[in-house]
């Protein structure tokens, strides 16, 4: 796709600080000369009966057509009769894998300087089935569903990703000593896929032990693949190791080759519209989108510009202890491109 | 109970390194003049039909009678037709709360020096129900059960503990934004109990956010209370912050006032019998048992002796980077009493 045509991509600026940080991405893409034309879609102001949520049918169609998109934070309005925006996107677009590379940022000091791993989270089932009920008064149950199909799909993606990115090891995270059948099936699927990738080392790590090792020696991990809730927990833990959700990119891989890159932090309504937000996570997510499209050269240039700006430390937003506005930091990144 | 009588307590030395580290505790107790008479029980060599596990009925009866005990690591033998030793103990003794104080050890350097928190884990239900089945081929489900009774009981214990130990805040950890009914009921119970303790600040923290905050700023937490699996994950994460399971004590509170203190690390068969094991976690667990019995004075003396020995750094076992044998380290602790 590096050949001169223009790519159409969907952009969900999202709520709160979303539009400001999306603006930053647009500026950076302009300066880098990325040939992308955005189809912008905002969260609707009323429930669309076709999506049962505040997302419009048209916005979902846009992603399905373009197969590539970028998403800012979306806060689900409170109330009944509609679905969570994030969960609706995952379900409707079949976003089966959430991929989060997590690397220590040179120059931005945390307690860890050796984080270099990728979490790959199953994104559609498990503890997120939504199936719950009261058995009798005071006794409730919720169902965790694991399927062979979704487990194979995410395992395939994890090994494919590891191979394509020169990674050496895939660790499946589980609690199959307790949930023998559900997590057991997940592991069985991972093992089946692992056999097809003899060049990748495969191991299985129990989630409690995994979390302990992550806080002691995150450098021991490479690619981690896991059911939905463990992925939710571990991906945020890993983000914490390198400084938080304001610095970690993610992208969601969906049915039919969809790639929806996403900043997973909140919409920070308290600082919305004040030119204070940190656009780094959305920029880095946009870089993942570029790599997915094969724009590796532009991705590298933007990625390096972000790393350099943060590393130099002159322009940093308040959440990183700096004094820069969103626009000054964005300009600094642009100047480094 | 400081009044001169002898207390009978059950001792499960456990497997692997268990007997060696149990020996260390006995020595330390002797030197400190703790008036405890141990009833020692080993894991059986065959399944006891009355417990459906390798635990003997007599050993469970011993804990029920004494209401206080200390437990080393127990590896469940592999095979069918019997239950996990740890899960059997929890179930049969109604061990509803697992309590783990987690404090940075002065002089033993990790990436964190400001950890001072306590995790309180519901220990009997949730994701550990054991209820799982295959719905159709390739689709399996497991049931997470939350009951009002068990949630109230562990919440009561957490607030009681916080108050008795001069703690200021209790954080309930959950994922009620996804598991609205199960984790929702857990939170509802915590809120009910919180109302009875107006002097304790109560807050609710989503588990992914909790793990991120723990690795960034563990100092923000005080007492954490949570359902079974979250407790399993977070208590090991917290242990990692201060150096691992070899350094963290725990105790289980059970029905009828049972207190079973427990080292939660493994039985380390690779170094078993070699006089290399670290008895610290079991010693610190024994200290928790002493506090439970009201032997605060002896508990303080032993606790300080352990902290001083580790802090001086001259006698440390191999897992802490030292060269001491179990017996030399134990002797050093005894000398500090
Ligand atoms: C907002 C919430 C539903 C979501 C999740 O639990 O998946 C979030 O934590 C995430 O990781 O994207
Ligand atoms: C051994 C295993 C069953 C156990 C658990 O999951 O509870 C362990 O991890 C623990 O925390 O005591």
C-alpha cells in the first residue's frame, strides 16, 4: 500500500479529550505525509436501534468497509436500554484480539527499564459473556464461556504476530489448575497452534505466578496470550510498569481483517477542552495502524519522533510531570518528524 | 492467653521443604519461650475416604479442636479420585478469609520501598466453585458463584481487621462494570458493612485499575478485600512487590474462629532436604498466629528478630541472594530474639 493511493480509514475521535488528541494525530499524519483520508464518526446523541447503543450503524459500516480505523476514548452514557460502546464495537466488529505492545520508554523513568513485551487478549468471550443470573435470593452466578473457535483464533493470531515480529516466545496465561475445563480448553487450543510454530517457544504460566513475575522481572516475558479477563488485568498491569495508559498503544484485530487501533485510556472529562491531554497513546496506536497498512517507513518516522520528544523531556504533558499543552507537545513531535 | 497455660496448636509441616522450615519455627518458638504444644500432622500416603483427599480426617479434627494451626507447603499428588489438599482444607474448615499483610522489608531491596498493605481474599467460592461443563463440543462454561453470606462474612472480617489494626481505608476490588450481578452483589455486601464502620474510609476499585495502581504506587492502598480469584491474583502480585512468596506471611480465618496460618509458597522439591530453604514466610505466618492468640509480646520479639536478621544481611538464604543455610539463618534469628 506504499504506492501512492490514498487509504480511507475510520476515525472515532470519541468523547472528552478524544477530539483534541485526534487532532494531534491528524497534524502528525499531515506532517509525515501519510496518505490517509479520514471518515470521522462521532458517538451518537441517541440510541441507534440497529446497534442498540449510541454508536450509529453508519459508523460500524464505515469500519467494516474501510477495514481500518482509529478510536479515541468513549465513555458509555449512563442509563438503561443500551449497550456499552466499547463492548458493542468488539461484538459487532468481531474484534477478537486486543494487542498491546508494552515497552519501557527511553528517558521516561519508572521503576522498570526492561519492559519489552506484548499482551494479546481474547476480546469477545470468557468472563465478558454477559450471562448472569440470580439462582435464589443471595446467590448469583455468572458464566465464563470459552470456545474452541475463539481460543484457536486468538492463539493463531498470537503465534502469527510473534513470528512476524521476530518474537521468540509465547506464554499462555491461565488458571487451568482451578478452571480445568474452560482454561483447560484455552490451553489445549494454544498447544495445538504452538505445534505449527516449532520455531517459537511455547510455555504456560498460571496467572497469579505471571503477575508476581511481571512485577519482579518483566523482562522474562515476550508475547503473552490469554482469555479476556486475564488480558484486561494483565494489560493494564503492564501499562503501569511503563507509566500508565497514557503511554500504551493498542490495536484490535477483527473479523475479515479489520484493524481498529485504540487508545485505551479514559476520556478524562475533567481536563477535556483545556489543551492539557496527552495524545501519546493515540499517536502510538495510530503508528500500529500504519504498520498494519504496511506504511512501515512513515510509522518508524512518527514512532521515533514521539520517542525522541518524550526522551528529551523538554515537551511533556502534565500527566508525565511536564508543563506542555497538548498542542505544544504535538508541535514538538511534528518538528521531530 | 498470656497467662501461663500451654496452647495446643496443629502443625502441618507439609511436603518438600516443609519439614525443614517447620523445624525452624519450632526452634524460634523454643528460644522465645512460646508456650505452644504442637500436634503434628502429615499429609497421608493414601486417600482418606472421609476427606476424599490425602488429608486425614484426624488432621482436620485436630484443627477443628485446637482452632489454631500452622501450615507449610502441600503439593497435591497427581492423579484422579481425590481433591486438592489446599482446596480441601479451605472447604472442610470453612476458611473464608485469607489474610496477607504485605510490607516492604527494611534492608531487602526491591523496586518498591513503600508497600504497606493487607489483602483479604474471599477463600471459598467465586471462580473456585468447581462447577464447569461442556455445553456442546468446543463450548465450555464455568460458573462463578457469589453469595450474600460469604461476601458479608469476608467484608465483615476486612472491616473488623482494619479497625483492630489501626488501618484507615478498605478498598473493595471488583469488575462489576462487567459482572454486574456477581461482583455487584459482592460490592453491595461491602457497602452494607462499610456503613457500620463510619471511621473507616471505603472505596471501590476496578481490578484492572487496581493492578495498574499497585505497580505504580502501592502506597496508595491500605486494606483490600476481594472475591476469590482477584484475591489469588492480587495477593501474589503484592508479594512480588516486596520480593516474593518466600517473604510473605498469610493466615486463614475459618468458621468457629479457626485461624490457620500458612506459608503460601511451593514445596520446592528441587531443594528439599538440602538445608537451603528460606523459612521466613512460615516464621512470619507463625507470628500472625501468635498475634491471633494474643501473644503480642512474643510475636513482636520474633518479628523484630526476623526483620533485623534480614536487614543486617549477613545471614540470608540463597533465594534472597545470600549464602546461608536454613539452619544458620534460623540460628541468626534465634540469636536476635
Ligand atoms: C471499560 C471496560 C469495559 C473495558 C474492559 O473491561 O474491557 C476496559 O477496561 C478495557 O480494557 O478496555
Ligand atoms: C495452588 C492453588 C490452588 C492456590 C489457589 O489458586 O488458590 C494457590 O495459588 C494459592 O493462592 O493458595
